[in-house]
C-alpha cells in the first residue's frame, strides 16, 4: 500500500525505503530505532522499541524493507505502530531509486522550460553568467533536492522549485511592469544553485563540509565571482553587483542567513516568491500525508504550526 493511501488505524503491508534510521535511548536507557519510511508518494515515521544489534545492522538508511504495521496518529503526526520488518527476498523489490519521491512534473519538461527562460534574460551579462553556471552544474541541478528535509526534499526538487519561482515571477512581472523580468529570472535561476555544493545529492541527502561551514548563499556568490572572472566581465559593474545583491539577500533577514537585506525591488520580490513556494510545498507535503478532518504534524519551519485539512468536496 502506498503511504499516501494509508488510513488511520488501518493495517497494511508493502515494500518501503528506510529514509533515515537513528538509534536512540529510552528513559530506561534501552536502545530503540527511530525510522522514517519512504515511497514515491511520501514518508511516515515509526519506531522499533526492541532494537537488537541485528536489527540496527540490517535496517539502515537506504535499505528497502518489507513492512507490516498499523497506521496511527500521535500528536497530529502520522506514524506506524506494531511494526514487523524483514529484508526483501529474491525477486522482491529492492532498488532504492524505485521508492524516491518524484517531482510533480517530468524533469525533462522542467529542463525545457528553464532552458527557454534563460533566453528571455535580455541582459547579456546576466544571461552569460546563468548559462555558464547551468552548463557547469547541469547534471546535479536537475537531480538534487532543494533541501534535506524542509521543502522540495525530493529528486529534482531543486530545479522544480526554481521553475515554479520563475513561473510566479513571470506572472508578477506582468502585473507590475516596473519590475525587471530579466533580473528576476537571473536571480531566481541562481539563488539556490549552490545547493548542488551544499548537499550530497538526492540519495540519503546530507550536508557537505562546505555546506555546513559556508552555506549555499556564500557558495553561489563565490561561483558567480569565479565565472565573472572567467568570462572577462567587470565584477564592479552595476549589473553584476545588483545580481549578486538579489542572491545574497534572498533569505530576507540577517538571522536567516542573508548577509544583506533586500534593497532592490527585484530582490524583495525574489525573497517573497521564495517564501511562497517553500511554504506552499511544506503545507502541501504535510497535508498530503493526512486524511480529511485531520490536523498535520507541527511544521517547525512554519512557526511550529499545524494545519487542518477541511472535510470538503
């Protein structure tokens, strides 16, 4: 049974990928396994209280398992109880890539859309910078997630997030013609590109050393600076400075990791669009895991709020 089809208090069985497995201790000092299971429709948490050495060794992150259990809700969080796990037998599903959550649209469609939009960047300098960096990180950009956990944390989530933001910017630019669409497109296409340096990839996603110690905002500014030098572009020109500003300020607040706050109209809009798409994806992901009439688990990145799924047609 698919994770997003599980209903409250329902018994189920099927094959799932262990997305994460962490050994923790009870108050009594006994080991237990805190697990997150995943298929191509979503994920769900579960615990194995009798965490013997063999189970800890066999049931690790990245392993496909056959699971029987009961889907319950605890503190507004869907979870699996009464878990029975075993490893796949010969001929049974065992390829982790088959259980990865997929983007809502085909990756090739996203690539075609963004490739077309690059040529709508009318400023030659911005277009050259974007094209150079997209050529350099093409494979990674169209496979990496946009985050480890919070939003668009699935295969090709980075490019899907970027394309959705470009679509929003295109519409907003139609309503407010005072905005420079070329700057919006260039800033959005580059704002999270260094996630391909910050993260390890789509499988068992974690942070790299540079991701932990430097972060994607500083990393993409460094990449832009290097490309500008390679292309022989004046790094003190206003168009380069303004583009870098839009990217350096896209988290909006200093306490959220931006070294500067938005001080150009397009920078403010990029920050707002980034929040819209990230928050929409967090809400949609949480709501997709529950049934009508239920509350989601608390979403830490949304001020620890829970959201209700109305029982409406």
